[in-house]
């Protein structure tokens, strides 16, 4: 049995779901972002128990087909942007369509209808969040970050960063450095 879980976007979420499944003595085959393959079917009581436990941690079982598809799209994008070393070199629309096995136009229409933003806007928001993380860790230059996230140039990354955050990447980085220094001096 496959179950889908909303807001499951990190390794911490996977560990949390694993712990809850074990606590409820529910056997599973695999746990991935947003998806768990269970060994046996859950009855309605087991589903309610699991959902109640997940809700305590901000997660939620999904059962509506449209919502499940939206969550799959979100998870593909989050995995692509946050959990891979390099973004795929192919067009994002082709990548998402190939992974999910649906026509991209269909996916884009459903996503926009439900989320109120386009898939492309969601990708940009996640890429900027990834840029913020990389800037905070101070391991890569802006040029290296732009290359890693498939920006056409540092100028393009900077313009998109400013449009989303209202700050330049260098100003954002300096704010982070100052805050870390203040914390160290406490």
C-alpha cells in the first residue's frame, strides 16, 4: 500500500515518519519524501491513528488525487533543488514531466489552480532558498553557486535574488556574517 504525506520535505521528516510507523507497529518497505510504501493495507482506524500522530508534527496524510499530485510535484522540485548536487541540465518542465509521467501542461495547470503560483515560480522560490543556504554556509562563491544552480550568469542569479528577497546576495551574506559574529560575542 502506498500512502502520501503532505509537508514531508526533509530527512528529519523521513525519520519522524519512520519513528511514528514503528511506534504504531506499521511495517513499511520504503520511506521517501512524501511517499511511504507499507507492507499491508491500513484500515480506516489505522489511517486515523497515523494521521493524528503525523498532525502533531505538522505532517498530514493525503487522500485526494489532485492534492497527492501537487505534493508529488512539490517533492520532485524540492528534491531537485535542495537534495541533489547539481540541478538537471534538461529543461525543468521535461524533467518534472518525465519523473511524474504526466504531460507538463496538465501538471502546470493543476499546480497553478491549487497553489496560486506557477511551477516555475515555485522552482525560483526554492532556488533562492537554496542560494540563501549556500551563502550562509559560505562554502561557495556566488559564481560557483550560479553555476551549480544552472543560472545563465551571476547577474541573472543576483537579479532574481533581489526580486524575490528585496536584497542583493552580497548584502544578504553580510547580514548573516554580522549576526553570526554577534552571537559569538554573547
